[in-house]
C-alpha cells in the first residue's frame, strides 16, 4: 500500500481533528474532523486556506522553537473559545516518521464540549453492537454523512440508516436498563 495514502486513511479514522504542516508552515493535510472544528473558529483571511490564527500561532511557535532548540522535544497546548459554550483544545508537536525524512508539525484539535466522549469501541461493548454497527457508529461519530458512510463501507444509505436505528434501540435499552437498575 502506498504510504501517503495509508497515513491519510489512518488520520481520517481518528476521533480528534488533526492537521499536519510542513516545517515551513504549509498545510499538508487536515482530516475531516479538523476541517469541521476549524470552521468553528474565525478564519485567517491572510492564509491561503483560511487556517485559524490560533492554529497558525502554535505552528509558528513550534517552528521557531525547533530553529532555536533543535531536536529537543517541544509540545504546545492551548485552549480556544469556539463559542461561549464550547472550547477547543489544541495540541501541537513535531512528528518525524523516519530519521532521513523531514519533520512535520502536528496540531491536534479536540472538542472540549465532549471531554468524556469515549472511543466508539467502548460504546460497542457497552451497547452490544455488532462489528458492522461499530464501524457505522465510528464513522457517524466522526461526523460522516449517511452517504459517506455508505460509500466507505460499500453499503446503501438505507442500510446505514437501519444500522443507526438498531444502535439507537440498543442505546435506549441500555439506558432504560440502567435507570431501572438504579430504581431498585
């Protein structure tokens, strides 16, 4: 498998948003979650892709730090108010896959509005989801549309809807049982 395509597939499957920049601050890749979260922040009209200033500041600080301190491990964390009720947590660090390749700046964007959001695999076990329902649920949690989920899993949109309906039934059954158990 072609390595850039493989890495892109991994990045798209992450729960958090991630944006990768070159050592010159050029955007290499941003997964779907990162693009979605970036839309919650004011765009920077001076940047060709409208990357928000808060993200560019972390990227440039890491680049400057790398120039000053070389190979020391640097990481920067910041929180940005996306709205009065939602904060995004930004984490930046250097990433180098192989010693003879250039390093990249990785910015992780986490939606703090859902800090207790567990990985979908926990939901799978908790609600008793089938492997296919887990795949559908993971993509839905990553903000994929019904059409995108269907295309990615090679199933129809109606099948996606049926899986999500089954998942909701299992969630309701779980919470109904939990509430019933707490009354005893």
